[in-house]
């Protein structure tokens, strides 16, 4: 049994649908919180980029000793000009305000947004993969549920036959071995029920952990009727494939690469900035002053790198190659999903055709069982013969239930391949 300590317990509905489990598993998966975390991280990086538009402050200081300094010679002058000091030092407070950066900051902010979208798409891909895990556990539990329903009906029939046979044994109209045969068969079915109950419980335990909620053994699993939805999508399945989150991730990667390529052109543009320096040094701006002096200066500064010796072009080529790789990934994904869709539709068609034969076989087995039941009551056939007939009916019904489960699983797999959500309810 699943302990409450292992789960964040919520009260699930008495009847749990596949769509509800899909939504619940995605909402409670730890990776679901990544979108908010990624958005917060992106917001911090964007805010850091935006600070580059504000005045930039810097404090710089240096001390040097020069081997020689500028000298001024005035032949015949009564006084020699002072000689600048060889030991020098400066302490500066520098302020710079960008007035034109070629679009670098805005481009990097846009790139940060593109990276965030790509990361969100990656999270969606990871969460979509949960549907496969949910489906495997759900249909395993559902098939066990369907088989349990039939085997429970078999036990009920055997109980009724035992009551009749025991009465006939007391009247001398039947042999004790007849009740033993039915009782032994009933015990075998009861053992099968116990095994199926354990198997269903294990599958429910997996679903409970995936959905992060306690699913009781009495929980009923149900799948909405997907036939109309499948038939509506079957004709345009190839186009609908674009709903898969993997395609959104690939498109986001292409958009991010396009922005990176556009930023390469920004690097070739000149930049303009206002600047102001204030400080104290020895000497100050007057090179012949030997005492420390305060000074300031301001102006406008341009920076331009006209050539990068082909580095920018090579980086652009590398990004273009990456874009081509992403395009081939998209083509390969589309081809793989197209094959998967074809296989899903072929299996769905096969299972639907088989329902006609399954239903006809069950109807025939039911008619044979009714006749055998009457004959057993009249003593025309043995208990062993009735058990054989009843088991044949059970096998036919179980086959019908199994095929119905397989059809629902194939329809769910088809919608999962397309990336289409299954509704939460049963409508």
C-alpha cells in the first residue's frame, strides 16, 4: 500500500480518467516548476543587461616611475622651466553613458527572451513524455479491471451453480464430485482474481506516484470515447503533428539562432558614449606641476572595429550550419511521427474490424452457456462439461474486453503521437 508520507495527498474523483491523470502528472511533476524558475532567471539576466544603459562608474588608480620625462630647453633664459616628475600617480573616478551601442543591448535582451522560450519548450517536451508512462500504467490497470469484472461474474455463476448442485446432491439427483468440480474451478478463478487484484494494485501505485495522489483500490478507471476525435484527426494527421512540443522546441531553437546571427552584425557597428573623468594625481593635467592636483575632463567617445578578419563571417556560417542541422532534425522527427501515425491508424482499423467477430463470438458463447446451464440443472450434462462451456464464454468475454482496452490504448497512443490532449472528463 502507498503511504501518505510518500505523496502530497489530494482527493481524487471516484472515477479517474486518462486525461485527468495526464494533466495531474504534468502538474505535479517537479519539472513543472522549472518554467517559473527559468522565467525568474531570465528576468535577472535581462535586468542585468538593462543596467548597461545606465551610467557606468569606474574607479581606477595607478602609480608609475618613468625613465625619462619631457624636457623644455630655453637657451639663454635666466630661469629653467620645471621638469615633470618621474614618479607619477593618479586616482580617477570615471563615468560613461552609452548613447548609441548599435542595438547590442536590445538585441541581447531579445536573445534572452528567445532562449527562455526555447527552455520552456524543452520543459514541455519532458512533460509530454510523462504521457507514455501514465498510459502504460493506466491501461495495465484498466485491462486488469476489465478481466476482474469478467472473472467476478464467473465466480458469481459458479456460486449459483454450486447452490443448485448441492441441492441436487441432497436429493440424490447428482454426484458429490459435480460440486467438487465446480468448487475446484471456482477456487482457480478466485486465485486468478487475487493475482489480477495485485497486478492492478501495482499499476495503481505507479499511477498514484505519477499523479502525486492516493488512488484507492476501489477507484474506477475510465477512458472517454475517443473515436470521433480520432476520426476527425485521421485525415489531416500529418499536418496536426506540428502540435507536438518537440516541433515548438525546434522552432524556438531556430528563432534563437536567427537572433544570434543578427547580433553578429551589431558587432560591426560603431558605438558612441559620453564620458567624464574626475580625479587627483601627480602631476594633474599640467605636466609640469610637481605637486598633487585635482582635475577633470569630459567628452564623447566613439569606438568602431571595421574588420574582424573574417571571424564574424565564420561565426555566421557556423550558426547557419546549426540551423540546417535543426531543419534536418525537424524533418527526421516528422518522418518518424508520420510512420508512428500510420502504424497507430492501422492498428485502430484492425481492432475495430475485430470487434464484429468478437461480439458475434460472445453472443454465440452466451447462447451455448444458457443451454448448458439448463441442461446441468436437468442433469443432462456433467458439471465438468458446464465448467468447460462457462470457461469458453469467459474467455470470449475477456478477449472482447482486452480488444476494447487495446483499441482505447491505440487511440490514446494516436493522440499522444499527434500531441493532442485527451479531455479530463468522459464526454
